[in-house]
């Protein structure tokens, strides 16, 4: 099963107010410049998960989304 955790470095790091200024920031366009098909699928799955968690999808949408994810990543959900 592929890792569908966050794709951004900012989400992984815990930043305190004092340390915020010392952490170098990478422009988003640099972060995505070498995105693979696998990475793109992970981003779409993450976005779908966030939409589901926040109640932005209908039950019908959720079922369709779950099927699409299972087609792309059998056994991941």
C-alpha cells in the first residue's frame, strides 16, 4: 500500500514561533517540479480525504470517490 500521508514538508515539521524564521521555505513550484504520477495520485487522494472529513461530499460522492481510489490503489481503503 502506498503512503498517502502529506506530500509537503511544512506539514511534517513542527515549527515553534522562534524557529519559524530560521526554517528555509521552498517555493511551492520547486516542490512540485518533479512530481510523479504516483505523487499526483497521492495528492488527489489526500484532497479527497480532506473533503470527506470536512463534510464537503455527499454520500453519493463519497461512494464514487471510494470506488475511484480502490481502482487506482486496490486495497488502500
